[in-house]
C-alpha cells in the first residue's frame, strides 16, 4: 500500500495559537486537496515553543486546548499528527503549577488515536535543558510520569496504531529531542522500533545553528538504519526568541529510507510542504529523490541573518532602521544587510564624526551610503561632547556636610565613553525614533565577548544582528555581499584592508593605532572560551601553549601566535587581560545588551548563561604560569 | 548521648572555591575549638550555586574537587557534611558534557562516610527548575541515576551511618529542595525516616524572598513532626546572582525538635554559627531555645535591600554611587539607602532640571541632599536638549538614490525621551565614572512592569535596587527610613504627599499632571500579572470584575476601582493598555535593563523569563469583554 505523508513546514508564530490555527487549517486543506493520508505538523505548532513563562497562563493554555480540539474536528479523512502542550488539571508539576507535557496528538476522522500511559497523547521523554532550552522548567517528562505511576519507560513507548485504507500501520511518533539519542540512556526511536513501529515520525521545533543540519542528517540517517524503518522529520520555519536570543527555524523537513538514505528534504527557511509516498510493502519511499541544497559559510550565515532579521523585525512591527555608520567593517556590513532586507528607502545611515575621525573613514561611510542609494546624514558630535565635558568639569560638587566644593576630572577613558554615548544615546536613539522604527547594534561577537564597547553607547539598539559573528566571519560576509548579493563593489574595498579602530582618541585613529584585539588570534581564543562544548579555560591555553599545540587546538595560524607574542610572558599577560574581561566586567555589559541573532552553537544570552562574578584562575593555571615564566 | 552539631552559616562567594575553602577551614577550626561532633556546611559551599555556565569549565570543577579533598583531610575528630558539585568522568550528562551531581559529602577522620547508589556522596533528588533555578541544566538527579541503573529511588535514599563517641547514628542527609516536599511525588525526608534515619540534616543554599521563612518554618516543622525525628537546616548568607537577578541569602539556619517545635535559629544575614546539642536518647535538643527574630515588612525589605546592595557592590568592587535625583520618591529612597549603605562621602546626588521641573521638586532634591549631608550637584539639561533637537531637525537627510533632502521632525514623546537620555546617558553615566564607581537605576517594579521608562535614559545603571518593589512598598520603605533608620525627617515629608510625575513635558508637571499609573490600583493589578503563582490574565480580571470580586482578588480597595473606572469600558481600555505594554514593548526594555535586586517570589529576569511577543488576549477575554460592553 502507498501512503502519502505531508510535512507542514509552517511558520509558527510564538504565543499566538489563534494565528497558528489559521495556518494549520490551510495546511489541512492542502493535505486533503493533495489526497494525503497523513499530515505531520511541528512540535508545539499551536502555542509556539520559546514563549518564556507564558506557559504559566491558564487562559493561554485553555486556548491551545480549544484550537487542538478544532484540529481534531478537521481530521475527517486525514490522519493529523501535531505537537501541542497537554495538561492535566488534577495533577501538579513539581513547581506546584498545572501539570504540563510537551506532547503530540494524533487524530483521524474526528477522534484521537491514542498515546502513552493511558493518555490520548504521546509525551516527550527527553527534555532538553541545555543551551537555550528550559523544557524541565515547564514540562513533565515521560520518565517522570513513569516513575510517578510505577511504569517502565521502554514499555510505555508504544507505537500508535492507525488504520489507513483499511490497513493497520504502527507509527513510532516522537518529539524533537527524543530523536537526539546521543547522550540519553534511553534511545527513543530504537525503543519504538523494538516495540513494533513500522515508520518513525519526528515532530520538531528545532532552531538553526551552523553545522546542525549536517549533524542531524547523520544522526537521523543512522537511526533509520539502526531501526531498519524509514523516518520522517517535520520541522517548522520562522523565528522565536528567548528575550536575549533570537533563533531562526530553518525547516529542512526530511525523509530518510530504512537504509539511512536521505530521499527528500524541504527548502531551508521556506513556508512549504514536504510530500513523500511511503510504500508499506517495501518500507521505502517511492518517487524521485528531491533534496534541497544546504548552503555553506558564508552563504549560510547570510541566509540566516537575512531571514532571522527580517522575521524578527516583522514580529516586532519594525519597518525602518537607523544605523550609526563609522566607516568600519561592522557598521558597513550591518548597513548593507539592512538595505538588502528593508530596501534603501527604509534605512537611515548616520555618520557621527568627532575630531578623531579620519577623512578615510568619513569617505568610506559616504561612499557606502552612496553605493547603497539609501538615506544618509552627517551629524558631528564635537560640540556636544565639548559641552558635556564643560558641564561636568565646571559644575561645582557641593559637599552638603562640610560645605566644601570640588570638581570632577575626566580621564581619557571617560572622554571616550562620552563620545560613544553621545552617538548612541543622544543622536541615534532620537533620530531613529524620529525616522520611525528602531536602530541597530553593530557589535560583533569578539567585542561582546570582552566588552569592547560602551554601555548605552554602541552596545544598544533593537537587535545585534552580527552579535554572534566573529570578526573574520564579518569580513567573509562582507565579501559575500559584494560578490553574490550586490554583485558589485557596494561595500568599499578599503574597508577590508584598513586596520579596525575605534577612533575615540588620537591614539586610536586609522593609521596611528587600531583595536587592541588581534582578530586573527583573539577571534579563535575567545571562541574557545565561549563555543567549545567543553569550555576552554586559561589553564587549557597554557597547557596547549607549553605542548606546542595551541594554534592547532584553537584553529588559528601558528604564525600569528609567534608574531604576536615574543615571550610566554606576553602571551600570559594578554590571556589574563582578556579572560578577566570575559569572565568579569563584560558580563555586566552583556546583561544589558540587546538581543543577539543567534547562529552558532553558543550565543551569549539564554544560550550561554552568566553570573556577574570575579574571574577565576584555577590552581593548574597558576602552576603552568609559574613553569612558563621560569 | 549528647551530640553537638554546628551549622556554619558562612558567606559563600560564588565562583570562588579558593576563597570559600579558606572560610570553611576557619569554621572547621571553630567547630573543633567548640568540641563539636558534627559540622554542617551549606549546599554548594565550595563552588557557590548561582554561577551560570561556569559549571562547564573542567578546571573549575577540578579545583572544587581538590578543595573538597582538603576538607576531608581536615576532618580529624570531626564529622563534616558539606555541599559540593560531584562529577564522574566516565559518564555524561544528557547534554553530552561531564556527568555532574548537586551532591553532599560526609566525612570523618579523613575519610568519606558513604552515599547513594554506591557513590561516596549523596545526590540531590529534587532538582528545582522553576523561578531562578536551572538545576536540570547542570545536574543529574538521583531519580535519573536510578532510572539509568535500574534502581528504586526510595531504596537508594538510605541514611548515612556514622560513629560518634563509639555510638552509631543514622543521619538522613538531604540537599535543599529535597526538603521542599510539597509537589514532588517522592517525599525525601519521610523516605529517609522510613529507612531508619534518627535525625534529618538539610544543607541549603536557599535565597531569601518575602514570606519564605514563615513558609519554611511551617513546612520543616511539619516534616520533623511527621518523621518523628529532629531536623537541622543549614543555610548560607551572602549574595549570588544570575545576571539579571541579584538574590540575598539570609541564613536563618534552624533546628526543629521531633515534635516540630523550632528550638533555635541563627540571625538573619549574619555570618555566624548555630550550635545545638542533640540528645540521642530523648531525640530532643537540649539547652535553652534561642530563636532569632524574623522582621516584618517594611523592616524586612529594608534589611534585604541594604544587605543585598552592600554585598553586591562589594562583589563588583563598587565603592561609590551616583544617583540622579528628581525630587520624586523613587530616587529619594534610593539616594537615602545608598547614603545609609556607603556613607555620605561616597554618594553623589545630581539634580538635572529642564524647563519642566518645578521649584517644588528642585527644592525637595536640594533639601534631601542637605539632610543626607552628601555630595550634591545641579546640572541643567535645557541647553543640551535644545542642541540635540536643533541638530536632529536642521541636519539634512540626503536620499542618496534620488538626491532629495528631507528633515526629521520630533514628536513630543521623542522630545521627552531625549531629556531622559540626556540625564542618564550623557550626564549621569559620565559623572559617575568621573566620581568613581557606578550609578544607580531608580526604577520601581510598577514602572518596569509596563516599561514606563526610557531606554538608555532612566532604565540603566549598575543595579535596580528598588526594581522589585511596588510603589506602595517604596513609600513604606521611605517612612521606615525616616522613622527607624535616620530617626528624623531626612526624606522631606512633601515627597510622600505630592503626586508622582515624570516632569518631561508641560502636561506632566507637579500640580498639573502626574504619572498615568494610579498606584493604589495598578500596583495590585500588575502584581497579579507577575507575582501570582497561577498567573492572572485579562480574562481573569474581567471574570472577577463581572462577579464583583476584583478588589478582593487583587487586594486593593473597592473604592479606588469605583473611583477610577466609571464604566466597564473604562476599566477595559485601561486593562488593555497596560496588558499590551506588559506583554509587549516593556519586555524589550527589560531585556536591556540592569540587574534587579530580587526580594519577592517573582522578580523580572531569570526568575520571570520572557520572550518578545505580541500581547495575547484569550478567547474567554473577548467573550467577557463583549458581555461587559453590552
């Protein structure tokens, strides 16, 4: 028998069961038009997934239940499997709130088909609680329920039996993480197969990150092969956020044959459907393979940033963007991306020169704006900074106890920060409000990692679009934009060659000085602190340095290390400087930073959680330092 | 036999096992000097508890292990029970990282005494994953371990057997949440008692919140009584933070007799010890009862804010504070608190008048500074705001595509926000850096709930000290400061009587207009959205309003509701206005807000997690609205 399965790769709007229900109805109609037997819909397709503590609102949950009932009503002549929150009013979660499950419902001809543990829904067993995921905060796992009701998980995981065209088939239905078997002691897909499943369905709401699709294809392919049955993966598109992080959902719904072959996949970031026809006799999918291509860096970065920014702005109702344009690479790439996303008429670029800005960067800014054909203004900040300095130093501070007067003195760093805040908080924030819409944060991940930015100056705005990109990725994105998006030199070539500089003091002007970060080394050093699954610490760095494997471990060139640090003492001083900032004061800045569009496997925010602490150096570190300095 | 038990109510420094070890050694010496038999130390007393993803650093964990070994070495002639992270290098957590447990170690004469599941430590079973807690993110629970190793939790929970003065006693050792039995299906203290424990020890790292001690006393008393054995609770002091929230730890270590009586407790927020002598024959504690008093509001609020702010500033190395002083209640209370905490010489108050500020509030600011005997300056913002407006409106915006020029227009709201940012980002941020130290965020919880504040204007600074206080709590704290702390009218009486106003426009001056929030009602309405364990939504409000129980449900006066809303339509319009802000744009502001000193059972930040979404109104809400408007 041939069974037609359709994955509804829908755009889920988080927190809007009413809106999502409308889309689901459309998909049901499409599936019926196409005479599908089974329609798969993603995990949490009614409520959305990353909705914070909205899970605690009963009236919201009631609506999720209401719309689920309407989906069941609409399942005449179609089997629909969809993810939703399930709750039981006679039970409590461990926090004393309503018992909730991350669940999937299967229905057909107006009725629910079955579930686990006597329920009419299946329950997610593997609750992810790492990165941005907080599943245990809200949901009771199948494992906990089994413990509570004295049952065994591997027995509870029974395939659903459904009848299609008079024939009974057994479906192993699972939810997202249940398919990510690597580190859970119970393998859900294998258990479902052992219990008789003839096909596996994975309903997901799985965010994109660089390299994840490759990993998923490998893992799911292995699972299908190990279980000896086909597997269909249904994922959503759209953006969802956890406050500090904005994640894109790339869809990429896929079907794998029983031998592990990927036979078809849906286009990335596309609101679409994936159709496949399963032959229950052979256990294989029939028809031609149709696999959507997966882009490589920097194309993948461009696509994710473009899609994520566009959708996030739409969701926030932001139609126009103002960008402070320094003439450096970060603001240039941000500006070019926004013009690409919103159109030149909806972007305002402002160059805000002080006495320290070079003709070079001012010209670059002008030329970029001209090449982009967008709105441009030059608003100098010298006068206002001078007034601020004057006010601060000339105003008497009166000691109301003694009656004595004193005056404030401004150090160089205070003067630099005055300029950054004059640009960000005084001009750009107000100009963006007057222009309509919001303004952009142009900080990259290296700057954010060490706090090389000014509170309420440049680390502010509605979204840090390139906040999860290292400097070398920013450059590569710039090259990609010129070559493939604009297909001409829109971003002036000079930007790629001048040394980055903050231009906040005479020591920081282009030509005479530059950023304290040597990106060819620090990009990789800092990435090891943040992104390595087993976090790198200063002791690791010194151990690798001593063993002569530092460049290899970090993935940077041997040459840049040797050129930058002539002695172990220099490397150690540099390491301590940045580690102290990374683990210390920069945390305070990140706490108040804008949301970051997240594309790596570790972005600052809910994905990489931090407390304000003093930087810690381990015993091993001090020992290695002593040895290296001897 | 008499057994002397000492609780080391130590100040844990999060993320510093080296420093904590030093304190523990001192406590071990104290215990030995006092000839104690057992020394109890808090949960996670070496690493600290709220340390974010620092748990992922192996060299940090190695040091926690190293110092634990040194504690064991120091246990000659003393039984020490302490909380620490335990890890197993041959196993993984579900995130693929090292297997870690929230554990407690018991040692005596240089050796470990035993633990659960064949380990040499006991393992926390009930992992809290609500409010600010992320235990499942880092730790494997006893329940999961039992599932993995095919064991039964209730059998794994065996008391530790130790020998004191030749006699064997059975101790039921548990970690913090294991004692909060209400909503877990397995009752750990009861199970330990069933399995033969003669006494219960609860090692905690339990943050303070208003009313929690009363609840804990009731619960732990019930447990001791139900189990029929005494219970000793050891908690730490200090502050720890999760980035967005700063929590105080109040200690309040306590001993309960087998009949549930609280017999002794240690002073709140005091680095101290609690001594108690347990008679193993009678099962009771001997000696006189010594119970430290628990303060009521507003004294409890004053103590928590003072302690929390002092410790947090110390931890961040901040010794001086600058505060923008408007003449309103929030900045006045904040200023008075900082003078109380840091001394008048370390505080700088700045009044920043525009054309809209009344003589009334300017005089109040001056008088308050005078009464506090602190540093005071007046820095007007009219000129700089005028320059900003001039620059923004006179600078041509060039459309680089068409060559056309245009100009920005500034709405009233844009002009108001320019003033707020001129104060916060242009003056206060720079002045505080020049004065040394940081500046304060003076926002209260009502403002933060609806985003009645300006990005990079007033919702910025190092700490929102009163950010978890509703307006009526701010007033009560002000009264308390005058009456009990300063014992004279330091905060001018006028502040308590004038209507709060932002003074950012001629419509908002004192006398002619005030805040849009009617705090006598909105404090309670907004609290129901945020703090009710079962979150209140607009449908609940309309349901209660229709039933005539709204005032009772919210805890405000009937009169204020009737006076404020003459028709259902007025109440509904007001409700929708604030709900849209609470669930909508204010989230964006909170994402970039400073850390909040958290004292309620629900503070914004990691305690109340939020995604940027559009505000949702439920089906029931629309139905009730329709009925009420008919």
